């Protein structure tokens, strides 16, 4: 089956989107929440049509790419594109110092980049707390809310879904 990526018209606007967009630069924005709720998709939506450097903590090569030897390395990473995304940031060793170097360098740039991080849990690493304090703005993302679904579809559909879920819970034995 081919990989399918929906266009913006097919996506539900997430309530956290404006908050994420307004929080950067020069600071980094960390989006955290449960797995598979659309954190990466949200960032793809925010950066769509703009050059973006994507780093993914799932790949061992990411650690090497973000191991800056000089301040010029950090400048190069930030100036390669106006957006820098580190997806699954918690999987990258020493991510706190990496974020510290990126944000400190970003603050000195004439045109700072937008730096985004994603994490399945709260970006609550000791190294981030110590190294990146004051440099990261955290935004929690939840599964879809009724408000978000109603914005995409309509309140009638949301009410029918709620009734259906209540009915299933009330008749868990299958008697309905």
C-alpha cells in the first residue's frame, strides 16, 4: 500500500497550533504528549512550503549530525533552513546541551530560525532542565478534542459520536 499524506484540507486544525507558531524564535518550542496524536503532522503543517531541516531521534545518524564541534557547526545547522525540527528529541543523548547551543547561537543570528522539538512524554530530561532552562517553551498536545473535531466537521457529528460512545459504554455487554 502506498504511503498517503493528507493535504491541509483533510487535516483537523489543532488548538495548540497558534500557540506553537507564536512561541518561537529564538527559543525552542517542545511539543509533548501521548504517542501517535499528530505532533509530527502538526509540525509538517506549520512548516509546509518552507525549507525545513528535519532531524529524527529514531536514526543513529541524527546524533552525529547534531554533535557540534564548533559554534560554526551550530550556525550552519540553523542557517540551512528557516525551520529546524528535532523529532523524538528524547532519544538523542545530551539533547539538553544541543538545545542550549542551538538557542544560544540562534539568539545571536540576524534572522533566527524556528526550532521545534517533539517528545512523546514531557520534555523532562535533567540535562534539558539544567542546560536549556529559559531556552525552551513547552506546549502540551492532547488527543483530538470535541472542539477541534467540531471545527472540522460539525457539532451534530460530535454529538452523535458522543452518544454512540456513551451507548457502547452503557451496553458493554452487547445487548443494545
